[in-house]
């Protein structure tokens, strides 16, 4: 075979492989709903385990019935506390779908903060922008009905942690929860919630985008755990390398899952359950919810982040 023929076959093979990868990322993996189970050593010695269901980044549009059914079934996990770290909406008529998805989870103790895609609808973007560091240009879509979603969450008893500090009684424990508005939009005002609450069994901080300036504030105030979303786990990951980008200020190694921030605090970043309708692909990063089991602190080899995540498709 001639060199030209070899090159042509190679190019055709590469094109076919690329098309297959895109087909998998868009048609299969982005609907491969996955539960991650993580143990985090953040409680005092002798404390009973505490289960938190961490949800984020639904980016819900109309017609996403399988996602709604899967989220609703997570109530079977019997979490003590439900945390939602934002970007629930991707369509102006999606609020009823979000409430249907959460279903009986709304009857449990819960807290939330919102993200940019609760406030503004998605817009078409060049996907290459996500690969350019330092690109801070923001293009907002139409306003979304975030006030309706907030009102519904509050009516069900969930607390809005946006620039607020709350005390919840969860499974017989005093849990203090505070959060900031979305740092991705530069709406965070940490001084509004700054301060150390000593009289609590557990302190949890919430932020949609895990920006270091916010994480540093929570760590300085003695929070044991901060929960965030926004990154989509990188959305596109390379096996053996990890996330290509984080779309915020944290490093790639923290784009998904648990890590330590500072000497004491743990950070958990959810890879989320959705994508923008204009970038509906995931690769090596399936959509996820996380069941966090908080346990007493350890000093062993897992003290850096906690027990590694175990992923499963079901909820059993």
C-alpha cells in the first residue's frame, strides 16, 4: 500500500474513533446515572455516622424523565441530611421537574445554595472556551425562575444558606450550615457569614463554585466540611490524567470527589448530574450524586481525604 493510502486509512480510522467517542459521550455516558459513596472522617471521636446526600448541577430541561426518576429513587438511601449546591435549572419551565425529582427528599432536613444556571439560562458557547484558562467573559441567558424554586424549597422546610447561617437538628446533632452566593458570578460575600461557631457538633459550608478564596474563609473559621459543585468533574476526563479543566480556581485534582483543604477541613466537589444543553457530553465522568457518610476523624493512611469513593449505577 502506498504512503498516501496508509495516511488516508489512518485519518479515516481516527475520524471514526473520534465520532464513536463523541457518540458515546453524548448518547450513553451523560445518562449513566451513578451513585458515589464516600466516607469522610470529620466527626468527633465516638460520634455516630451521619449520612448526607449531596446533589448538584441537575441542569434540568423538559423531558428528562429518566434523570427525574433516578433522583427521586435516592430517597431510599435514607439520608439524614440533603444538600443541594445549585445549577438546578436549564429551562424556564423546569421548576416542577426539579420538585418532582426531589420528591420525598424535600421532606428531609435540607439546605441549598444556587448557582449561575439557577439565575440565568444557558447560552450557546464555543466549547473551546472551557479549555482556555483565564477566560472570564460571562454571557448570561434569559432570567430563570429561581425565586419560585427558592420559595418551593423553603416551603418544604429546606434552608437557604445564601449568605446566611443556620442551625439544624439532624439525627440528634447540632449542625451549623452557612453558605455564599455563586463565586462564579463574583456574588460571594464571605464576610457576611464570617465567624466561628463553637457550639456545634458539625459545621458545613456551602458554595456552588469551589473558589479558593471562599474555601480559605471556611477553613479559617473552623468548618469541618465544605460542599460544592459547578465543575462537572471536568466533564471531559482523560483516563490516567483526570479532568482537563475545572472552570474555577481549584486545581484539576480536586475537580471531583473528596480532598483536604488546609489542616482540618474536608472539601467534597460533586461532578453533578447534568450538562449544559449546548454541551451535552461527558467522557470518563458519568453524572453522579454522592452519599457521604461522615465518620469520626482518623489518623491513619486515609486521613488526607477519607475513604475513596465507590461508584455504582443503582442506589442499593
